[in-house]
């Protein structure tokens, strides 16, 4: 299994290179934007976009994994379909061809024959990303490939990716919007239990060199399987938990949270009672969960049903490896009315069952909302207070 994780980290780096390359040329970027078709539309935005970069990234992930681990490509699921319609109304199925030249030829069909753009894209698609992480090399666990399924979100926060803001200022380390909120999400789950096993979050745009204007990214991974827990932030964690402990003692608002701008007013009101000024908002479901992974906040909470399995699986695996997880918010709050259950019984999000009676993307929506957390202790303290203030809010 460690082989699979290593390959996923490498392919996510490849994907990040494509995402970066597509943003470099504005003219090319304009050509890439296509409106999502009805069945595939995320109901949140009146206009949602599908980009060629999205589709390309997904195909690169699928095909690379399929070449290394035959059969695995059939168990990789995601939001995007690889059918693209060009300016002439022709349907083109995007895939990575055997040679760079053939891929360029295919891409030129969706790029109105723009030869230089197609060649530049094909080049980066066929480039092998160099990626080394010694911690990853020490992982040696085996699990049958047969038992695994994979959720992919090739570009999460598409809207921020398209807008491409580069000058947003972070608040206490958290970017409310901008290119930093874009992530590539790859989550591996157990087909039988539905629980996440491995996750990779690649953040392609972390810092920009002011001279070359080139972006550098970061990659985070985690693995949680049969009692073995390992993740890429292992070395930073003892230091950050010491700081966490120090900051909790005597603090009137012992929790912090990140939320979506579209969160309900009642939830926002209860959260500010619990967290005081430590409620931040940020774009991107992947980015918000990354803030929890990084320890920038304790909780990412969302009461709506507009996140999907591909938005949460990767972070969920990493958080499990850190001793946390992602829970179904509705189930969690119903339960917290009584006494708090122990972790094994908590309503974790699962990745192998469709929502009954739903159609299209809604089959894979996180219906009851979500609560992502890194520490069980902090979660318990947070929930007790949140349940109290939420009930006060609902009676006012
Ligand atoms: C979206 C994206 C949005 C998020 C939404 C996701 O995925 O991450 O930003 O909304 O839940 O489904 P919000 O930022 O309000 O949390 P995509 O960009 O891939 O459609
Ligand atoms: Ca998404």
C-alpha cells in the first residue's frame, strides 16, 4: 500500500504542475473555461465552471495510477467527466495519449487549433514530477489493492482558481480567498468499511516568487490503517500541541473554527459565542480542512449539504492519521444532546454508500453537513458549548 501512497503523492505533484502551468498564460486560461452541464452542476453557484485543467488533472491521475496498478483506474471516482465540448460544438474525450505529440494533437481540438498552447500543455502532462519525502519512504504497509476505492477532486475551489487572486492577505495564517485556497484532493477509502485510509492534499499555490512570478506549492499526506497512523506533519506536531495546550489554559474561548461564507446565520451566531473572534471564513472545502490539518483552527464546520465525498475523503484520511476525523454534523449534534459517545461510535463520514433516492452529484453529497477536527479533546469541549449555544440561538 505504501507504493500506492508514494505514487499518489507523485501524481498529485504532477497535477499541481498542470494547475500551475494553466494559470501562467491568461489567453490560454480563457480558452479552458467551460460552463458545467446541468446534471453535473454544484447547486451553490448560479454559474459554475469546468476547466480543461480539471479534466486533464483527473485523467493524468487515473491513467498514471492505472499504468502502475492495473485495474485501480476503474475504482477512481470524481466529479468530472472527461467529455469536453469545443467552440465548434464537437465532443472531445480528453485523455493522456501514448506520446506527447498525440496528446498535443488531441488537446488542440479543444483549444481551437492553438498549437503552442496544446504543445505546452502536453509537455507538462507528460513530464514526470520529481518528488522526494523521506518520511514517505519509511512507510511499509501492505493492503490489497482490491479493497480500495479512490475519490479525486482535481481542482477544489475552481472559482478561486479561475479568479486567480494573488494578493490576498491571510488572517492568522488563514486565506479567506485567493489562489492559496485551491487544492488537489486524492482520498483512498476501504470499499468494505467506507472509511478513509490514505489521503493527499496538494496545494499548488502557496507562495509566489516576486521576481519570476512562479508559484511554489506544498503537499500533505496521511495514512491510517489497522492501527498504523503516519502523516507528513509528524515532526511539527509535538511543538504545535504544546502551543495548543498552553493557549487553552485560562482562555475564555477555547476553540477556533473556519467556516464557509454560505453558512447559516444561526450557526454563525452560536459559533461566535463559542469561539469569540476566532471564527474565520475561507473558500474551498479542501482548503478549510487543510487549515484543521495544519492546526490553524480546531474545527471546520458546515451545516449545508453542498460538499461531496471527493471534497472530504483526502483530509479525512490525514485527520484520522492525526487522531482526529470528519463527522456527520447532524448525527453528531443529535447525539450530543445526551452524553458524548466515544470515538469508535461517532458518526464519521463514510465513502462507499450513495444517498438513497438522490440523483446526479447529490448521490455523493455529505448530506448531514460535516465537522472536521484534529483533536478529540478539543472537539468534545467545543461540542458541549456549541450544542448549548445552538439551542439558545434556535429559541431566540
Ligand atoms: C467546491 C468548492 C467550494 C465549496 C464547495 C465545494 O468545490 O470547494 O469553495 O464551497 O463546498 O464543493 P465553500 O467555499 O463555500 O466551502 P469545487 O470548486 O470543486 O466545485
Ligand atoms: Ca470540490
